[in-house]
């Protein structure tokens, strides 16, 4: 498998209609199951193996947990009509400091499933006028609607699922270690 492109090199064009919201919620709701499927039956040693100074598969999974609070804060930004979206910690300090390799993958997966359920439940039936509300994303230097933010989260999920899959399959040395929003 080829490694996914570096996250910070990704460009986003949000031209789809707000009516894609239900499909995005379904995609977001499915991420915990896809993560669990990828990690099912994989030995802790494989999940915790670090390719050099880069994140292990388990640390990538933990990073998904860490980012749920940012995603929720941004939903709050839309609901409050904030002037800009909450800024991410681009150093990913929380993921580096969390010592995810010392935890059980089952605990990480359960924590992610719970946090993601809270996020999807929050945005599942949100008013369409809020879904269409634009707020600037500082790093990307573009306005994002809430529905765009949900797409961004889904793309972030898939980025890390691809890394986890590659690491488990033995291609870890080729993969990027970290990024944030």
C-alpha cells in the first residue's frame, strides 16, 4: 500500500451541498467500527511498534481519541457563531504525552467509540442553517461550513486509518508520524 499524502499538504475544496450531511454522519458513525476491524486480533507488539520516532498504530488510534475534543469544540463554535474555529495544537502534545502504547487497545477503542458517539449525536439533527454557517479555519485560510468540518473530520479519520493499516501490514517506516487539524 502506498502511504497517504502528508496531512498538512492536503488542500480542501468544499463545494458539495449541505444536503450531504446525513451521509457524512453515517461515515463518521462508522469510523469506530472500521478502526476496531483493523485492530481486531492484532498483537499488542505490532500495534505498539514505532517506526523510528513516528507514531505506532496504537498511537494513531489514540490520536483519533484526542482530536474528538477539538471536533466538538468546533461544533460549539458553529452553534455559538464564533468568529473563527478553535485552533488545534499542531504539535499534538497530548498524543505524544498520553503514552497510548502502555494502554490496552480495547480501552482506546472504547474511548474513541464513546467520544465519536457524542459527536455524531450532537450533529445528527442539527439545524440546516447552522450546517451552512461559515467560519474561517485559520490554518487552511478558508471559510468552512459545519458540513465541511464534518467532511474534514471524516477525511482526518481515513488518513489515520490508512496509516494504521499500513503500520499493521508492515509498511510503517514509510508513514508520516503526526499532524493535527
